C-alpha cells in the first residue's frame, strides 16, 4: 500500500505531526469519528479516525517548538507459531488438549504456510458440460469455430488461416481426419501447391521415358528370342514336313524323274537314325529358299558345286542350320564313326557310314568339299558325303564338318535298308 503523504507542501505543521506521540489523536477525536459532530459525554475512540480531506478537516493545533519528541520504539517481531487450520464447520478442540501440543512443537520458520485443504479437489470428479453454442447466434463459440476453420461463411483470410493451422505454412502434416468428415474448401494458394505437387518434374518424366524405353526394348528382345528359338522351329518343321510328304507323293505317282533340279526344289530325303532326323534335301543353299524352311541344302552352285549321290565318284556336300529354323544339324557333333547316314531318292537308298569330324574350321575353308576332302582322312577318290553347319551354337563364326563314306546302294524295289528298319 502506498504511504500517505500531505496534500499541501506549504503546511509544515502537518508534516511535523508525529502519529506515534501520545495525545496526537486526542485532538482529532474532538471532532468526532470520521468527521461527525462530537456528542456530549462521548468516550474517546480507541482507533484512529480516518483523516479528513484537506477541504473538510481542521488544522491541528500547533505545538510549541520547544517541545521534545520521543520516538516510539517499534514493536518486536513475535516468533512464528503455526496455527492449525480446521474447517469452519468443525468444532475446535478443547484448550486443555491443545496446550501440550503447542508446548512440544518447535516451529520451523523456513516452511511456507500451506493453504487450507480444498476437499473438492482431492477426489476425481466429472466437470460440468460446457453450455451448448448456437451457430445462429453471432459471436457464439460454434459460429466462431466455423469461421476460424475456413467454412463456407469465412472469407479468403479465414480460409488461409485455417489452411495454415491444418497444414502449416509450407504444407506440414497431412489431414488425418476421417473420410466421412466434411473438409473445408481449399484456398487458391493451397490448391496451386497441391497441383504443383501432383505434377511430375523433369527428372521424373525423363526417368519414366527411359524406363519405358528399357521395358519396350526388353519386351522386343524377348519376343525376338521367342521367335528365333521357338516359332522359327515350329514353322520350319511344318514346312519341311509338308515338303517331305509332297515329295513322297510325287515319287509314288511317278511325277518326278532323276535329273537336274531347280534351286529350292526338293529331290531327296536325309535320314540320321541316331539323331531321329528326317528332313528333305533341296537344291541350293540359300537361307530364304532352302535353309530357313527347315530343309537341308545341296552345294550345287559355282565353285562349291558337289557331286550327286548317284555319281560313281565324288563328294556329296550338304548344309543345314544347327540352331533355329528347324535346326536339323544341331546334334551332329554326337555322331561317332560307324553311325549310318541314309539318303533316300526316288529310285535308290544310299547308305553312308560316319567316318570323321572336324569340330571347328573357318567358313572360308572350302577344301572340305573337294572330291577328296582335306582333313577327312580320305586319300583316294570315292563316294563321300559331307555335312556342314555353324559352331558354336547360336553363332555363325565357325563351321563344323562331319564326313561319311558310302557303304551300300539299295534300290527302293528291295525295300528299306537295315539302317532304317532297325
């Protein structure tokens, strides 16, 4: 509380008045308590009256300047004695019972004074429900909440504030409200931000394009491999089987006679019993007209022209695919000396026995087709057969050569040779 101070600085007598001097308030008490008129026979008040305002109170009588003033000693501070706080509705214990407790208790000044216990806060209790708010009343909590959430009645600023509270200034955490709970409409800034987030960047577009190119390339390669390894064989086997059936029908009907044949025309059938190979032999070695159709081609053009099986001497040279397009010569590396190789024509069966093999040789080594093949082990003219194909598998870098020597010529009128019967 602010100390009282005189209103007039010029009144020195008022400032010199001491409130601790005996009789100081007796002069003021004559005017009555709180400025009332003194009553006859009234007793002096035991408490100091409230000072009157400067305009209503009278100036106190001035004391002689020679009067001495003795200071009033300040009251000594009493030691702190804790008091027991009891609820007002409980009766106080008898004084006789409280005295032993007060005598034996030693006060602890440093402990703070505890407030009385509020029994209502000791146990848990259910708080009273808040009053219901009406949206129709302006200024109510519900109406304010709907406006602060950026509802339909809020303006652009309200929607921006609601968006900042929901997602932060730069987006923040996503909205985790249930799906059935209605959402507030998005502001323009938030809608543009979400549109930019959904729009892929240049790096994403480039990565997607590269991924699509890789996927397309992989699919095309898979289709190409499937075509080469599976579909070409299916188609070549069908074409070769059709050509073999047509050739045998023509032989049975006598429509074909031995002689010169046109390129791509079938004239014989090759049998390799050990490999279970039965494939037509056509004139020429072109890929498109002969080899890719699943047939075996006869070297009959230019410098690579070889003899026919019916010739009394010479080398009957044949070529065929080792992989794809029917792959008739895929396993000729499994032949061993003595395995039969049979060439069937319209009138004869020509039986050869496998003699030797050349695993690898350059494609330019045409000496293997000579009348006396170089590297075959033959040293004199005879009736030989030469099978050529690519090696290693699925490549055409080198050539593999297999040679055989004729051991039997059997007319068709005598039936099949023993190599085909067994």
